[in-house]
């Protein structure tokens, strides 16, 4: 069945006209997912069309996928337009087609989806180890968290204005304490070993990057933060994504991660409440754009922190 054409904005109209008239690529626009990411139909098949301003990001992905023998079972892959040509340039971007998984995003409130996410991430780690493709360097995870803490501290006045100074202080003290303990591990040696072994990280293990197809099989999408590094980083961040759904059950979380090699480092990383700061900062920026209520967002953080404190006390006892 021919896809229904829905009119996009002037940018997408120019893009799709150019693809058809200049490149000879009759790609049909379906809808915009977000800026420079579109659902499309090409040669009767569904795809995602995505634009990259930084060409090295997509060049690394294309080379990586060419060396990843098991990608078909694990991920949505980039697809050439024709005769091995993966990119076309227009409107300041390099445009690439990706396989489109018809289905839904993972729901981390679901035990089944949590299990599947851990399994597919482990399969990704196991089957990509040793792929000798040039990796774009990334800062260690603790450095990223230090920057996030600094951004959080810049919002101190908002907590004061809303009479939540104690909430700000508790979160800041906990973040500093847990971050200092996490930083104490020999990350230079750990990262160097991961680089030498070509251990690859997905880098963004949020629920929306795990797709469940109509066949009930889960796959990873969006490899824009792909890089080499200690796999425990992905495991920590996935565990933190699970926490809002399992932290009151306490012992449940550890059961999802049987493949974690250094359990102590993983636990220490999970205890850093960087995910709460991330969600606060994301919502705070929305509030500054008047897209959300700051009071409601503050109450959400307060509730999340009350639950997290109980989990931190339990986890520290486990350690």
C-alpha cells in the first residue's frame, strides 16, 4: 500500500524535493519524528531518514556496522541508498537511511522489557568486542557527572525561592559523596584496558533506544554516542534507568545484571544520583521555556529523592 503523504515544513519540503529531483531518490515523507529525523518510505519499504551535521559521527557508525557481523539480530542498521552509497549531503547535513523497526519503545515499568533490554545490551557488548574501528574519544563517566553537578548547583536559587533549600542541600551532599567514592577507582587503567580491547559502548541506553518489534523481539537504535570504553558505564546507566521502577523492591535490581564483571564498581556508580540531576535539569530547561510548571517539577524531584534515599541506604548496607 502506498504511504499517505503528509506535508512537512518548508525545510523538509525542500529536502524531499531535492532528494527526488536532484538525487533521483523518490523517498516519500511520512512524518517528522524530531528535527532532521523523519519516517519515510523508499522503494516500498519503511525507513528512518536522519540528518547529521557532524559527518564524523555517521562515518564512524557506517564503518562500525560494516565490521559488526551480528548487527542484523541486535540493531537497526544504516542502509545504503544505492550501490554502497550511504550518505547524501544537502541543507547542511549528511543524510542517512536506517532500518525502521515497526513496534514500540521499551517500557522499563515492565519486568519483561527490563530483562530483554539487559539481554540485548549484553549481546551488543559481546558481539562488538574487538571491532577495530577508530573511536571518537569521550570523557570518563565521572567527568560527565561532575559537569552535571555544576549545572545543578547553578539552579540553587530556584530551590531557595520555592522553600526547598534542604532538598537541594541533601541532593548536593549525596551527589558529592557518592561521586567522590566512584572517582576513587583507577579509571585511567580501566579505560585504557577497554580501549585496547576495543570494548564498545552504546552510550545512550534510555528506554526509547530499545525498540520492541511486532515480532516481540527487541533491538537497539540510535548509535550516535557510540564509543569505546568500560562496559560498566552502559550497565550503570541502564540500571539507573530501571531504578524508578524497582528501587522500592531494593534487591530486585541486582538480579537483572548477572553479566556485570566488577559488581562493586557497578554498585558504586548506580548510587551516584546523577540520573535525578539529569531529569531535574531536563525539566528545568522546559520550565524556563514555559513548557512546564516549575512547582510540579519540583514536587516530582522531591518524591523521586525520597524513594532514592531509601534505596541508597539499602545499597550501602549491601556494600
